[in-house]
């Protein structure tokens, strides 16, 4: 074979081998490479060389969130997954381009804790079912202690700072004469907690003071200023601004009680609370309570009409009352009477009138109290947060508790019973027309007395029924309303029952 031919053949073989080698290298490596596919909510958004590189890039691009929430690292969004794959040639995305896609789709996250609060309740009432607004919600914090500190702040708000610290440290003084002893403080709500990655678009608390304000006022965190006028009292200012005296004291903790004095020109804060949690305080209370004297009316047919005479002045007595009291968010929800000791007896006032008045017509000058002594006003006439619906409302009467389940309810004046029936909210209730322009309503009775029938005339101090818990009631008490100018819901106007007694 010619030398030229051999050289030619060898050259062709070399070209073929080189071509095969180069072609094989271009099409497929001998071993597959390791890459990472990035998925967002199940959809591939890119392939990268390094999982750690993307995670570090996300963290470095979000220093503003680290500064805002005081955390050390920012993480990928919920729904993002990075999976290792073994493959041959692959189109590789830059970390920056993948980051941009993520940023446009979902928020990044930080590590923290999610508290889920469930305080929805239902109450069956007669044939109707009243369900409160569903108040399930979530609170996000960067540290568990932030939530714990905020709750403790709520405890101090409702119990008093010194009182709570003494309870917590076990240094409360036992009651020797009168006073209050906290037995228990707790949250009524069902709360679950889990550690999780929180989207930075959520409201995330890293300060316990901010969280405690939200838990107390909800979205109504901003307070308004009110300038005290001549003659203003805390009760009057609260009523005029549609809040309770308890809410006034929460926003103005420098005042010790609703009886604290105000002066013209003084600036006070008006805050509308919207509690997000239910703080329950159980306590023992021993207090000295004034027992108001009764007025006894006598009639002398020999006297002229208008020729009235007080033949015995009345004087109030004093009783030492012991009770178990339950409060929810500062409002009394249950009172259990324990004991009552007379410290000073009452002296009844005796008035003699000329000519006996028409039976069934009440006096406009003298009204009897509708329950036994030793009572507690668990809710006053005015604005409050309804313990069932947890909505702000106007409370239309006095809630008189502490006399015990089944204790007597008295007609507060002479009159005629015009209503005696059951209502899903009032429970068993009676309305009396006093035939003097006024009407009174008595609700939540356990039962009526024999005289408690429509059309019956009753006299002041006569038992018309017994204290109960029917209808919408958190505990045994009398809900007592006063109306003028017409019957309840039939042309009458509600008035403050205290106007009969002050």
C-alpha cells in the first residue's frame, strides 16, 4: 500500500474519532450534574446551581425586614420549595432572576410564633339561637415572651398593677375586716400556639406594649382628648362619650375611681375599648354596704289631702357583706353571696298622709328598692360591652346582683301589673304601671309570685317574683328598668332608674 494512501486513511480515522469525541462531549457528559429546581406553589420558576446561594441572596436583599422586626434572617415564602435534581445539560437561571420572580408573586417570611385565639360562644335561648360574632383570629409575634408580657399587661389593667403583683408573688393580705382578695386570674379563650414562618405582609408584633394596646382596644387604638367642663364628673363624661366608667379609668389610670374629682380645663383621654381576649378575675370581696331605710306610708282619714307629716325620720343602716365575685374584662358577670352581718340597724321613715290614696297609684316622691339589702350593682345604666355579644351597646337598666338565686323581688311602688311573660333576652319578666306616669320592668326572674299576674294591683314592697338567671344572664341578678310617659316599647321613654333614688 502506498505511503500516501496510508496517511490519508489515518487522517480520515483521526478526523472521525475527533468528531465523535467532540460530538459526544457536546451532547452528553459521562456523568449527570447536580442542580436545584425551584418551585413556587408547585410551579417550576427556574433551575439554579446552589440552594444555599438563593437562600443567602433572599436574606441579603431584605435587610429592611430584619431591621423592622429585629430578626437575624429573612426566609423564602410559604409554598416555595427547592429540590435537588441529577440531570445532564440544563438551562441554568441566575439567582437574581429567580429572586425577582419570587418577589413578584409572594411575600418573604421571618421565623416567629402564631397564636390562634378562639373565643366564639353560642347560647341557646328559648326557640332562638343567639351566636356572637366569630372572633377567631391570629396574632403573630417574633418571640413567645412578647405575647406573655402583653397578656400580663392586660391582667394588670383589669386587676390593678399592685394587686396583680401581690397575687402573682403570693403576698396578698388576707381579709380581716373588709377588702378584696384575688383568688384566680386567667384567660377564658382557647389559645393554640405554633412556631412558623410568618409572611412579612402580616401584622407582626415585636413589642409587647403595642400588642397589649391591640388586645385591649382592637383597631380603636387612637384615643381622643376631652377638656373637662364645669360640673363634669367621670360618670357624666363617660356617658356623654358613650363609654363606661371602667373604660374611662382604663384610659386614664391616674384616677383611682369613678368618684375622683375633675376640674375645668383638665385634659382627659377617651378610649373605646374592644377587648380581643377575655380576662377573668375571681375574687373574694368583703365590704360594708349602706342599707337604705324604708319609707312606711300611713293614712289618716281625719287629715286633709296635702296635710302630710313625717312622724319618724329615717336613718340608713350598715351591713358587712361577703361575696364571691367574677369579673370578665372589668365587668361583673357573677356574684355569689356568702354572708351578711348587720353592723347598724335601719330606722324606717314614717309618713302620715291625709286621706288614703287610690290603691294602685304610686308615689312620685318615694320609691322602694326592688331587692334585699347586701346587693352589688354588677352593671350600671349606660354604655358597656355586652358580655354575650361582646359588642358595644347601651345598657338599659341596673343589674342588681348578690342577693342570691331565688331571693325576693319587690315592687318598687304601688301599681298595676301590665306584663308578666317570658322573653328570650329578659327571661321571665314583669312590667308595672305605677299610674303616675312611670313604669318599671323586672327581668331574669326564676319565677313569678302568685300576685305576678296581669291586671293585679300591687303595693310597694310586695313580692312579685324571685331572682333568677333566665334569658340572657351571666349569673343570678335582677335587671331593673324605669320608663316614663308610656309603657316599655309602647311609647315610653327609658330613664335612669337611679333618678328614683338620688
